[in-house]
C-alpha cells in the first residue's frame, strides 16, 4: 500500500513551516513573512484526518494500490495567513493586534511552485474516506493548540529540545 498526501497541519507541527511560523511570530510581534503576493495555493489536510485516512487504508485498502489523501481545502498562502491573524485577534488579542499588520511580503523563492494539489477521489470512492475537518475547524483547533502549548514551542525553538519524545515525559 502506498499513500500520498497534501500539506498536513495541526498540533506538534515544527515551527519552520508556514502555519506554526505565522502563529508563533504573530504572538511575539514579529514579521509574518509571505513569499511574493502569497498567491501560492496548497491543499491543507488536518493531521488527525491524515491519521484516520492511513488507518482506513491499512484496514481496507487493496494491497498494491496507491491512495491519495487530500483535505479538499485549497487555499492561497495569504488566505491562510489572514485566517490565522483573524483567529489570533479573536483568541489572543494583544498589543500586536490586528495581527494582519505584521504581514510582510518578501521575495519569492526561485522555482517556488504556484500550486500543490492532490486528487483524493479514489480513496473517497473506493474506501469511503473523506476528511472530517474543514480548514476552518482544523485551523481553529491548531491555533488554539499553539496558544495552549507555548512551552512546547519555546523548547523546540530555544534548543532545549533534545530529540526526546514530547508529550509523554515530564519536563522540569
């Protein structure tokens, strides 16, 4: 069995990726760097939906088949960043609000793909799987998770993370 998926997001996403970077930078009042005009399109898949799809494929998929797992949530990067800013304005207003004022357009990466998408019709048709989360419900859960777990983010960023499995140990 082989699976391919679209961009995942959710809890424990390391801070160098778009969604956690925007959340954490905003909370610190740092610039929110958006490549070019932010017109790059990605299909976003909430991580728990991805896990549910993998379980479905392992249990019901046909050996030798490939299944694409997508979120049906194609969004431009600038739309993702604006959604995060609006949620932070609602859930964590601060002296940096409105957070959208922190958006800074930076030079685009050479060769940066304009669109990543995936056709997930097969997994839906053959296995009856479709994502439970919309982008709106998943991104709200994600932003709230980062608000509730700022210590985890701090440890990952400040170097105190030493590759131990997080979420299962007590840290002093």
